[in-house]
């Protein structure tokens, strides 16, 4: 589970594969509203994203689903490791 509050700074962890492509892995924003099925996120450039829960599957070598989990595909983005940022398109960063 992930526990969030309004205005929490988050990073989206998946790509939008719809025809609208509103976000990519690494898009940053602030949580504007939360309910059991959807997050409303305002990105740093002012776009509003309605983020439904996403199901992640773990498959075996034959492609059979072995386990799955459903949650919002975001993580808190106040600080992340270099490993967590690999593959992300990051809008801005402060490095030390």
C-alpha cells in the first residue's frame, strides 16, 4: 500500500500507453485529490491527470501469472535513489 496526502509530491512510475500519452515514467506532480479508485495529480507544467489504480503482474517463464498487485503507480518524489531513477524521464533534478 501507499499512503498519500493532498499536495504530496509524487513521481508517476509507468508510461501512458493510451492515444493521449499524458504522462511518462518520471512525470512529477502534486496530488490534488484521492479516492479508493483514482488519484488526481497536477503535473509541474499544470496539466491535470486522472490516475486510476494499475495492476502489476509477475509472470513465470511460460507467461503464466504467478502473482499480481493493484495500486497507484506513483512513488513519493521528495528524494529517490539513482537506481530508482533509471529509465525515468525526469522533468527536473537537484544532485549532490
